[in-house]
C-alpha cells in the first residue's frame, strides 16, 4: 500500500475550549490592508494553536501504518452536484445528500456538504493554501464534510466535527482524457456566476470522482487543524492528497476572470 503520512508536529494537538464563532463577511478579506489575513488573529480562533493552512515538510512526516485509502461512498454519482455560487470570496458548489467519507483515523462517517476552491493569479502567483516542501500549487480544491451529517454550525463546535479532503490542482499540458473533459464541463459553469452573490443550478452530469481523476486515495497527509477563514475554528481533520490533479492550463484561466481576486498571502497561521 502507498504510504500515508502525518506531520510530526500534529501528532499531539492542543485543543481550545472555544466554540463556534460567527464572523461577518465584511470583517475579513484576502487582499485589503484593513482586513487581510495578517489581521485575522483577532477573529474567532484565528490566533489558536492548530491553525491551518500549513507547509507540510515531507521529511518531518511520520508514516502511520494504521491508515489506508479513504473510503468514498457516492462520489461516482453524476447527480450529486447541485448549485454553484459566487460567494464573493470563492466558488462554492452545493452537494446532494449521500456522499460519505469514512476510513481509519475517522471516528464516524462524515457527509459531504459542498466543495470550493482557492486560487491565485495564474502561474506566476499560485494560490493553493497548503504547501508541500515549500511548493505551492496553482489551486486547491476542498471538499467539506461534517461528522454524522451535522449542519456546519453544530459541526464547528466539535474538535473533530469537520473533515476536509484537499486536492492540489495544477495546470499541465499532459492533462487529457476523462479528467480533462470533466473539468471542461464543470468550468463552463463559471461564466454564469461571475458576479458576487450569483447562484445557478450546475449544468453538468459529471461526478466528483470525474473531477478527482486518477488521484491515489492512499497517498495523503493527515493532521488536525482549523478552518482556513475566520472564525478559523479548530475543528478540522485535514486529509491532503500528495498527487495533484492535472488540468489543461486553459481550464484554470476562467477562475482568474471572476470578480473574486484570490491572490492569497503566505500562511496566516
């Protein structure tokens, strides 16, 4: 079986006792001095002890033999991607019920609620939130799950209430076949939500597995961290897959043309 790793620094985690914090969208931003990530320390749990994202140094990771490939149920269903919304800070895709994550290291089944992206500004300014050995990728895809199908508010009160599957996305001329076709079909929906607050039904018959392509579900980093935006609740089990999803470069450009510039700064933790 391919190796599964845990960053050593997160084998023992100090949990805060604080609960959920509702933070106004106007209280934080990515690239304005008054509200950029350097100011987030005063919001919610953003000044805590298990903050995400992190730079994962593979040489400092520990192989955990008790882990294995994650189990995904329903991810191949072509009817699960519902609506796409421009939140003003990302593109959020609502998912139908029935998508489950389970496996070793997870104390309960987790239900997928939605997925979204983090990106920068083309090849010169990659926008993934996490790094691997100091490397940042073009984009990062987050699939957000809650423990025992709780709503997000309730899940944010549990130290392991949310599980996020994170996939790096990289533009590559070697991208081809079914995965490239799936991304083309998905990204054509972006033009329908180019304005903040716009929400539309997703016009596609692709599945989440189609977008993930040939990702090795047994090669990942696992650590306990936080939400990456305020209130930065320290309630997330992160699973970060080592191998990036390769997408034709032309299908990444539309993200940079939306009304949501996400030129992310360095790690805010």
